[in-house]
């Protein structure tokens, strides 16, 4: 266990943003922190990083109470805020060296580590340029570099790919895959595909409370339901479209969504649904172009949890 959180609460005046949450993170794990805007994710990360004092509750790292403000333990945390700020007159290299020096490294060690981490995040060629000339995506990667330069044993990331283009996003996701196992990662994101790709655990927050916490595979098993995806070959065929629409009335249908000649149907019994739909389609000569059976996704699970 690398961190234990007990009844963590944060109030701003009369408003309680985080409401007595408790959880633990295993060493080397990668956990996605999910929730709608205003759920308390950023406040939670800032308290874990030691940048904001909790109103009540405890954060214990490796048996030590972080609320005591132990400097050596803070150095073992890497934090990337959603909107990192920089001294724009510095070069990328100067900024990362500065961050490394703040963690206690010597000048020589800070320089060596900065060079290595800037290469790792793809900024080696731009390391001499002023930060004021960096694009938004480059600044995000620079923020990741300063969070990594001191080799933290826990990495807290608040929307780390939100400002990146598709290429930059892919590079950062591949880097996070490399970091898994090297360090413990807590990743706040609204991009559910990213969470599903890189994380093995999920915590979901709603209105300041943790409403789900567990292995991603277990949560998907808990919430997933069979889904049939149908698409007609000819969208202009009125009888076929009407038949497709009529499927919403079948007793095995739990949820139904149709767009023109395509439909996604969540069902209670996949075997019965498959048999009935294929039989009717054959009898009525319905021109089915696609018939796929699958399960509901992380996004659908997320919507069920946060809206319940």
C-alpha cells in the first residue's frame, strides 16, 4: 500500500466539495479518477499532492501522516495540474532543471535528469527555446516532464492529455504505459477511452463522494449488459426502418437508440434477442448490412453510475 486516505473532507465556506472519502492505492497501480465536472476530482488531487490542506480526514503515505507536511515525502510525489503554469521567460531545460533542484538534486544531477526526461516526453529538440514560444501541447508535455524529473513513486495527473493533438495524445498515452509499474499513477480524465486503455482500476466520484471503486474488469462485469448493433443496407426502405423501430417493443429490450437505419439495442437475454431478431429479419427479407453482438462500454457504465 502506497497511500491510505481516510474520511478526507474539504469545505469552502458553506460548500463541501469533497465529502469524507476513503480509499487506498496499491504500489505500482494505475487508477483512473472519473467523474463529471464539479465532482471533486481536482480538489482531491490537490490535497493528495500537499497543495491544499484538507478540512478533516487523513492522508497516510507509507505509514506517515502527510498532514504533518514532511518535505522528504512530498518530493516523492509528481503532480501535473490540468492547467500548468510556467516561468515563460525560462527555456524548457531551465524550468525542468529548476524543478529538479527544488526536489533536492545537485546541479549536475538536475541537469542530467532534465535532459533525460525532456527526451522522454519528446521535447529534447525544443529544450533551449523559451517557454513563451511553446504550443499548448508542448507546455503540457513540459508539465509532465517536471512531474517526472525527480522519479516520484506516485504520479498525480489532472487531465494530462486535454491540450494535446492526436499525435501528442498518443505519445503521452504510450509514455504512461511505460510508467505503469515504475510508479503509482492516479489519473483524472474525462476521456474514458484513455482511462480504459492505460488504467487497471477505476474510482468514480459524484458530488464529492466516491460511488464506485475497484478493478476496471470487475466494474465492467458488474454494469455491462449485452448490446446488439444493427444497421440496414438501405436506409430509405420504409418497411425495413419501421421494422427496426418496432424492435423497441420487444420484451427483452432494456434500452433502444436509433439513428436512421442503425440501432443500438441493450437487451436482457442475448440468446433470445438474437434468435427473434434474425428470424424476423429472414422472414420479412430485411436487408441487414450489419448485426453485431457486444457489451456495454465504460462510457455507458460511467453514465449509469454518475446519473443514478
